């Protein structure tokens, strides 16, 4: 996100960066991660039961690889966001407590 250390950023800057990461996370979840999971679920359901359609193993592997890739990206976003949220929380407590 920003090359400037969190401690050197103003609260306003940290809030702005956190908001940007949250927007990116929300967009990724709604446009990529959840649709990928839904596709995997649909394929697995189609491949089970009495009326199962034959879904190739390679197709299932491919979709599951996409799920893992999407999940990795989700985790990277969360890991980028977490320090900002912790820093904001710490700063708000400091302000609240009058330090």
C-alpha cells in the first residue's frame, strides 16, 4: 500500500488506506472469490448424486486451483488491512484516553 511506515502516517492517511483496502477486498469477494466458490460448489454437486453429470477430474482440479488462488489473494488483502486496523484502533484508544 504505502511505503511510509504506519507510525509516520496521520490517522487520516491510515483511515484512507484502510478504506481503499476494504473496497478492494469487498470488490474481490463479490466479483471473484464468491463466484469462484459457487462454481466449485455447482460442479461438485453436479458430480454427486444419482443424476450426476460426468465432470472431468481436470475440470474440478482447475476450479479448485482457482479457489485456492482467489483465497490466497483474499488472505493477502486481509493481511495488508490488518496492520492498518490495529494501528487505527491503537490511535483511537490513545486519543480517547487522552494520551
